[in-house]
C-alpha cells in the first residue's frame, strides 16, 4: 500500500502536495521529511491516519467505507453505488485525496490508506470478498471443482480461471436470483438474515452436513462459508446482490441545517466584554484564596464539594464558575499540588501570570480550556463529577468542545442557534467519529463553560469564541509542558485585547463609604477593593462597601493608614468620610497585641532562669523573661529542649496538663517541592525554565515552527526529481569521505541517508549527537540533530563513531 502511495506522490504537482502537507501537519512535524519515501511513511502511519479521520466530515467517511466494500472502486462506480452523481461525489473524494487517505491509481481505481482499511473490519456490515474465501488454503482443488459444477460452470482450466468464473457468477444479481429458484425452503430467509445482520452469525454446524438443509445447500453453492464449526460468514459480493439493486449505502453530502434566530451583535459583543474581564479577575481571586488556604484533595482524588463551596463563598464566585476555573487554572499550571502544604497552591507561573497584561492572562486561561480533557460541569446521572477527578470522557471531551465551537463559528453573522438538537446533528455531521450519546451528554457542559468564559453569549459565538474556534488543529493536549501556540496566536490576541478594552481601572468613591465601578473592573482594581472593602453586588456595575472590619483586615495585611489612602487615591477621589474611617480604624489598630511564642520555660529558681536568659549560646532562641519564674522562647519546644541540653542544662518536656512527658522525635520527610496535577490523580514535578531569574529572558520558549507546507512541497518535488540521479552514490561517497569509520559503521551511516534511520555519532572533538533523515552535501552529512532540534551539517571526515540508537 505504501508503494502505491509513494508512486502517486511522485506524480503530484507542488500545489496538490502543498495542500496535503497543509492538511496533514503530522507529516511535516519535526524532523520534517526531505524525501518523498519518508513522507509516504509518515502519511501512512496508522495512528496519524486515525487522528486525521477524526477531523473529516461525514461524506468523506461514508465514501471511504463504501469504497472499501467494493472490489475495484472508481469515481463512476462509487457514485452509482451510493446513488449520487459523479460531480456530487468528486469534491468529497478530492477531500480524501488532499488528506492522503485515498488516492487514484493510473487506471482510475481508488486506493485507500492502510490505516483506513483497518478502521472498518466489516465495512457496511459486509464480510470478506469471495476472493478471500476461494483462495484460502482450506479450499482444495477438488472442492473448487465441485463448487463450479454446482453453479453450472465449466470445471476445467487452472485455479485462477475457475475462481474468476465463480466470482463473476456469485457477484451477478440476476444469476443469484436464478440460482435461488432451485433452493430448498427456508434458504431465502436464511440468506436474508446473513445479508442484513451479518456478515458472521452463529449457526448449528450439524445442519451444514445434513443433505437437503438450506445451510448445506448454501455452503455447496458458495453462498456461505464456515471459518469454524458454529460460525458462518456470507461473502461481500453475495450480500450486496441479496440486498438488491435498490440498496445504496447511506450518503449525506449536505450538512444538516442548524435552526437559528437573529441576535444583536452589539449585545453579544457587550456581554463578551463583561464576561472576559470577570474570568481574569475571578481566577486571580481564586488563586489568592488558595495561597492563603491550600486546597486539599480527597483520598480518591479531586476536590470535595465542601471545599468548592468554601472557595466559592470566600471569593464571591458562583459554584459552577468555581468548578470550571479550578480545572482551568490547574491545566494552565497556575495551580498545583504542594506536598509540604498538603494541598493545591499557586505555582511560580502564577507569580509571572499576575504580572502580565490582561490580554495575555486571558489567553493563558482560554488556551488551557481549549486543551482541557475534563469537565466537572458535565452531569452523569444527574450529578456533577468531582472537580479535578478522573473524567471517563478524557480526550473525547476536548474533541467535542472543538467540534461544537467549530460548528457555531460557521453560523451566519448576527445569528444564534435556536435548537440544541439541530446543533448536535450538525456537530455529528462534521465530526462523525464522536459517539452520539457522549456528544449529547457533554454538549450542555461545553456550552455552559463557553458562556462563563465569554466565548458564547445569547447562544451566539463571540469574537473571542470565533478566534479560538479557528485554532482547533493547534490546541495541543492537556499534558503539554511548553506554552501552546494558541496563547501566542495573533488573531486570538487581538480578540482578547478587544474583550478587555472596556475594563475599568478607576472607581467612584461615595460619601456613604461605597465604591462603584461602572463596568467590568480590572483584576488589579478588583483585588485592591476586595482587600479593603466588602463586595455587595456584581454585574454591569459592581459595588463595594468600606467597613471598620474591612479596613482592619487591610491593616492586618501590613498597610499603614497613609499608604492605604494613597493606593486608593490612585483609582479615585477619596471622600472625607472614608478618610476619617481609615484613620480612626488605624488609630485603634494595635491597642491590644498578641504574641506568638514557641514554648514556655519554667523553673522555681529565678536566678537559674535569669542565667538561662542571659546565656550567649541561647540567644538564637529569642528568650524573654515574663516573670521571675516564667521564660518564653520563640523556638518550638523540641528545638528549645535540644538547645538547653546542648549547653549543659537538663530540661524535661511537660504536657498541657503539667505532666512530664517524653516524646519520640519523628523524622521529617524531605520536601518534594511544587508538583503539578496530571489526569488520573498523578503528579509530576513542575518544570523549571532556564533564564527565569533574568527579567529580560522569556519565561517560555516556543518550539521551532514547521516549514511552510507549500514551500516544503516545492523542495520535496525537486528532491524527487533528483533522487534517481543520487541512487548508488551514497555508499561510494561515504566510503571515500568517512575514512575514520570501519565498514560496518559506514553501512549504518548509509542507512541514515538512504532510509532515514536513527543513529548516534561521535566527532573528533568528542561531540556526540543523535541524528536521522540524513542527506549528503558534498563532503558533509546534513542530518536532523535531536539535541539541536534542527538540521545540521556534520563533516564526514570528522565522524569517528556511528552506533545504533533505539
């Protein structure tokens, strides 16, 4: 099959090959192929073919399945089989060609990629072709002669001719119909059951050896074959004939229409500008909350309902919003498990994230949602799933999310979907490999999430949602360690900037001790007001009220009255009542003090305690004399005991009840640092990026982009033309230039060039590299270097060792 594909690729022009590479980014992923035979291997990869099939609409899959059921399909015969005109089939067939899932032969016969043939084990519920059964080792020449005589065919000639005559007879509807005229009673019903419910069914094996039964008659005439005693199969050609000339496979070249209603684009845009800033602001509040109170996980994995409700209450979020944002922040690596804290806390990336401008922060959250493979808003049997728990849908949920937004993005401007059922039908047409029950179960959660994130408003996709919908092929998966391309997409960046353009960075302070923000507040403004006042309302206008308790909380965080008023003055004009409240609260702040002590040291002898308090070597304990017989230490009891014993005293621990107790010291587990939560409840160390200490260094590095598909197609076509001229030169050049290598290693290096195999090399200066996909350029080997992530040139004369790399 790969040889057929390679032969077709060699015939293509640059434009068609460029379309294939554009549709199959997996084929030009690093290391991008530089020869057509390597490209053919990439395009024929079974996993890549399956992933490509997931992105094709229903007509492509229906044509591929119908072609698999035919012996030698062509455009005309395939169109007749699905009861359509050739001009209606040709565009979808070209779509398959442009994805290298099918290609035409020189005789017009359609060939399908091997990965496609493996997907349908029984296309259209049809069995193997007659040729498969008649060429089987279990069919002897005598049996083949007997079958020919039973069908009234000449029994002379070689085996190949007899098989061809049998196939012609059993593949003809008229001959099958005439043959059934002499069949025993019950044969028609038996074969109809196999034709429509087969191809393989359980049978009573004994009836196939009893003369006069329909089963034996069908076996004698080649209408049924038995791979085992209790199982029989009907050949593909026979089943198609029995289904009749009126049978045509399902073929829907037109997408179902989505019921729509008109909406006001300005209102949709306005709702987007309200929702997007709110998401950024609430994520910042949620992460600040977890920095104060780590979020514990259940023993079974995930976050419990009580914790979700606590966080929702303390941050002022809706419970559904809290569920979604916890999952988004975790996938965005802003929130992770920390062993010493015993819960989920913000990561170092959060410290960088909160310093970014608003558009960048929003894009981080949207990119995480776009690749997220979970949803705690999905209801199973009427109940929500566990936040950050295992989601049985997994990657299918991410595909549903992208498919739903893709369909919504194609609705006419100024319209919204009016009927969820018609929307689901259209999504299934565009992504037919998604399980329909799962689609209907997950779609409501996807739509709810999109509304909360500002991607959907009034059932219409916002500009932010349209920008994200165009990035389906670049989403990545949930475990991507590097920053996805989505975060840096210029279209999404522009939409995110517009979505946050209406944020307010100032507030109106009233004499009634309120602060009003007439519009969506910026995350920084909301954080300042949340620290110093109580939020009373949200929406188009948000209201905060200053109270004695709220100002005291701000002072508890380290504010001075003057600093607090100065910071509030940067976002609005401070009225006199608010200034009086702040200064009056600050004047009474600290009237009563509470000290933290590590432990209490007591002794009946005041002179002894005075001696201990004045001891030089005990200064690190922070000892203070509260009374002649009472001494307090700033260190915990175990450290104080150890220090006193070290300098010669003999203290003993005392419990809260006054009883002397001797405790065993528990060894502390070494801290493992911050971890990230992965699907399935697993954790992994949070990767550190080099250069983060320097402010001018980028926090994240993007991978080297793949070459332009059309430019690379031009290089591949040129390389294919010169390939024949290079054949046979590889070994001669390597043998003449790589003189430091023994013959066996020269051969291995030749395979790196001719077959693209992977090998490790060592140069004269001790440099080592892992290479593949090599080409000879004069006296140098131009090969993909895994360490450099690019193609590099290595002088053949300086290669001192070549070894296999597996």
